[in-house]
């Protein structure tokens, strides 16, 4: 434990930090222009010029198991929420009880070889149990009693339907000491351009975030055994053994030929973005963020107010732009209330969309 903390302290010291980056958000609204009620934003990705959103199972019931299509320019829904159905094959399998209810979805990505497929991941499934036969088959997770599940969601190009057609349990390396904490699981998924899927763990038994990876090919969903992920070994800018979880992840392509690219991770508790070099030639770049919520144009308040509780949980990268969405922490979201005209938005746990450009310093500072 002490050696581990010493190591992460060294890694933290090698990280490169930037001054705080202010970014103004837009309230995400429905088709009638009203802010959303408690969608608990957890999955977030860019697809065909739209931002696709998936909430977790603590969302208001009308928002559970729904895909939301968001216009990235206006932050308004393009269509009514799309219900995610479940195939009979999944419902009749070992994990059917979970999918007959409301799974705790975290993160959302799309298959780079087949853009009609989304991938999500489940976190806290402690409210269901495996049968004895299924426990014998899938009980060696090296983490929680009920496995973390990677979830295949099939759609069409128009996104007029969405169905869960396959799931696979994750087995972590025993040496990673992930721990048995159902609510500290995988919160970020990202594909690179070389056939790898990255999984960001909120935090392990030592309160440290980790990033795992696994190969992903067109045969991935033809198997039903464990996805045996590997520890990436990436340097992460973690200063101590307190809570510094990763709660969102996406891939950022490099500007230089031959470079594998970067991961953009949202460190929710710290209001930071971590830029992680897949080649490990560069120390992690830590971008401190400052988030602002807009106020109504007809109010007596300043045009924007600084948010003290944001909780970013969704990261989507497209080209040179990073899109972020927050997952309202119900216990503390009301701490943001300053302008009376914004109180209703915070009280209903309405999320915001934040947009910022890729910073060139992310690619050059901290090079070895």
C-alpha cells in the first residue's frame, strides 16, 4: 500500500498542469425547449453529427433505458427519447434478471467497424443475483459478485430502434486488486484506431483509478465467455489515496503519423480533464476546468454563474472538439443555486452540455 502510494505520488509529480479553463454550458432541453428532468447522464458519445446520451438507473423512471439524441449546436433533443429493448436471448440468459429491470448503465461508445452498434457497460448490479449454475460459470470476476457486463446495443442508421442483443462479463486481473465495490466500477469506455477497447475503472480497493484494455474485433460478440481485460499500466496523475475517480472517457486521435493517440478522461471530483498519451512518451496533461451555467436573458442575474458542483460523467470527442455532460449529484446539486431564475433547473437535476476546443498544449507539454 505504501509503495503504491509512493508510486502514484511520483507519477502525479510528472504530470503537466494547465491553468483553469473556463467553459460556459448550455442547458440540455427537450423538443419543447424545457430542461430535462433527472436523466442522470452517464453514457455519452458522438455519432453521425449527433450526441447520443444514456442515463444510469438512478434517473427518473421515464429517462431510464433511453437513448437521447442531442443536437451538439443547440443542446436540444432531436427526437423523443428512444426506448432500449432487450432481446429474448439476453433475457433468457444468465444475466436476464438484470436486464428485465433497470441496469445501471455507465458510459457509451460505438463500434468503429459497425456504427450500428453501441457498447455500454453495467456498474452496480447488487440488487440481483446469479443462479448457482451461472455463478459457477461467471463467478470468478476478481471484482464484484455480480459481474461487470459489456453490453451490445444494436440500432439502425436512423436510430429508430435500439435493442440489447448480447452481453459479456468482464474478468479483471487478480493482481489489479479491483475490490468488491459495486458502485466503484467501470465508468468510461473508449475505442482507439487500432482495435483496442479501453475501460476506465472509477477506483480500485486502494481508491486509485485504473484503465484496462482488451482487443476488440468483429468476433467479439460471437463469444460468451469472459472478456479478460488487461491493466494498461498507464500513468495517471493521482496525488494521494483519496477519491480521484475517472468518470468519463473518450479517444482523441493524434496529429502526428504513427502516434497511437490519447485518451481524454474526466476526473469528476477534481473538475479536471486528464489527457493520457497512449504511447506513454508524455506525462499525463491535467486540464483544470471551471464550469459555468447560463442564466435566463430576462433575469436580473449575471449572464453566467460559476458551478460549484458539476460532476462531469460524459466525454465525447469529435475532431478538434470535446463535448462534456454532467451527471447531477442529487445530494449536492442544489449547492449551485445562486440565481433564483436557475433554481428550478438545479432542483430537477437538469444537465448541461459543455463544449471546448482541443488545446494544442495537450500534445506538447510534458514530452520526455
